[in-house]
């Protein structure tokens, strides 16, 4: 693992793939209460094909390093943090890839400053006013208080509850690794400053703001690929279809049969294939 300094504070990230890759770099954006490990299987498959990728740990509850105490962490601020991360590593012509809450952050990013972005890949994710989808609004409301966030995360200590349909279990089609999900909940359990960061973000989550962003997605004007699991209980195929229309003629929708929210975990090879295909297609 590596770290890089940004105006928001230090960011931890995983890098994979050859340093001298001729392919555009890939930057992964994860969602709430998970970390860079959501993307490890995808990143390793891309690395085997000679594509270098970067997976930062964002301040969404599973990050190992808290940001500066005075950092603003609205969704648009975190979009700026991702841009600052890319600038610190001098990444350009980036293939930006988002999942779940991370997909919403990608939409805020391209609405704010997409100069470093060459193309966009979104798997099942928040869109329009589904930020978050039911029933996860309760998690957002609870997590706005650091004290209540810790209490909520404590209920996920038992593997049975962590992997239940009310935990991470409803987001996958395949069995979860208990050690992985334990690592996801540990920072919010053990670090008050991580809880502070996460609560800051959750207090600024407003569905109306993402809905407003959706009205300008067509201005992005660069290649977009939506890789959408068709069996997702929370982000339906209709959401992906509507998002494709919002991005306009440069977007295409790829359906993944039986895929659910955490498509990068369930179908890393398929997701990697779609990223690779778009990365080598210069639009």
C-alpha cells in the first residue's frame, strides 16, 4: 500500500499493474463502508493485461487514515479529493470507474472538473434521487452522528449479521469473505476520527443534489460504459437504462445477467474486460 498527500489530508491507496503501461490509467472509486479491496480482483486482472490502476481509500467509513480535521467532505468535496488524488499522482486520460456510492461521486466529479478523465465506467450505483436507495436511507440518517455510527457498526461484529440481507449479504450473489467484511467495519469501530469523517459526509448526502447533477451528465461528452447487474435489488436495470439516456449518445449499457450491487466482487473478470475494452477504445 502507498499514501499520497492531498489538500484534504493523506490518502491511502493500492496500485497495481506495470509502471510503464501504455494504456490509460484506471482510478477506482468505491462506495460507503467498503475500501479499495472491493476492486482488488478487477485490478489484478487488469494488471495481468498490462493496465495500471489506482484504488484510493476514500473517507466513507472504511478508510485507515483520517483526513484533516477541518476538511469539508460533501459528495462534491470528495469528488474534488479524487481530482486532487489524480493530480498528486499526475494521472491524465484516466478511465474513472465507480460502484455503489462511488458511482454517485463519479457523477459529481464529471460535473465539477473532468479535465483528467478520458472515459467513465459505472457499475450498479446511485443515480438521480436514489442517493441512497431504500432501505439504506436509514444507514445514512443514523451515521450522521459519530456516536450512532459506532453503535450501528457494532451490530455488524457478528459475521451472521454482517453477511445478512440487511448487511453486505444483499449486495452480492457469491459468498463473502468474513475477513474482508471485518476489515471493512474495523476503522469505524476503532477510530473516532474515521467516524468523524464519515459522519461529515453522511450529513451532506442530499438526493436533490445528485438529481440536479443528472440534468448535466450529457455535457460530459466522453465515452461512458454502464456495466449493470440485472439482479440488483436496489439499483434496478431501469436505473441503468435511465442513466444511459442521461449521458446521451456517448454512453452504452452492458447488462450482466444475475449481477448485483457489488459486481466488482462477484464478476471481477467481466468488469475488467469491459474496462479494458473501453480503455483501448479512444472514442
